[in-house]
C-alpha cells in the first residue's frame, strides 16, 4: 500500500490500535473551570521535567487554556470513562459530576486520578492538523493505587493485572 492508498478514516483506525492513557488539561479563570481531554500524553524529559500532548488546531478550548500561566494535568483513572467523554465533548459542562481541586496558581486537578502535574507551556510545535504542546512540570502529586484508564480502538478500557 502506498501513502496515497489510505484515507484519514483508515489512518485513524490504524492509530487506534496503539493504546494510550487519557489526561485532563484544566485551569480556572475568574472562578470558571476550563478543561479538555487528550489521549496523546507523552513523558518527554526528566531533566528538565517535560511532558507533552497534542491538540487539534480546530480546538475552541485550547486558545483559552494556552493563554494561562499554569495548567493542571490529571492522569485519568479507570473509573473516569464517563469523565473522559464529558471532558472531550464540544458542548455542555465538561466538569459535570467531577470533583476538582484548584491550586492558587489557577491549575485545576480532577479528584480520584492517579497523577496531578502542575505545569506551564514550554513550547508549541505545529504538526499538521495538530499542535504538539510541550509542558514544563512545576509540581507533581502521585496518588498510588489508582489504575489508569486506557483509550484503545476508540473505546475506554481498563488494564487487567
């Protein structure tokens, strides 16, 4: 098969065969929580502490978040399948049914998740129809015992030990 023989739908299906974790990226502005979900989270570097995720260039939420000094990253747990869908929705209250914690910096974290990372944007890199966002981690809290949720083949799954 050559590169011209596949469609975006076929490519999306192929990408779906790679399981990934799901994160919430969130912050608070004037008492309002703003957030979104991403399944493209990647640890990048230990020194300096960097992580990344990808965001669609058509996102209406990202322009609001990228202007903020601090962002909260929450690694969603296996009980957050509904939350992942709510956070990814185009409309409605993305935090419906979720308990959150807001840091003094404005970063917002989802309770019951496995990891919280307070971060700031280090760099953004254009990449086709997405942007790769590299974040510098300023603070981290690990909640052991919370298994992650996994996104695989367009479905939220649990790891089986």
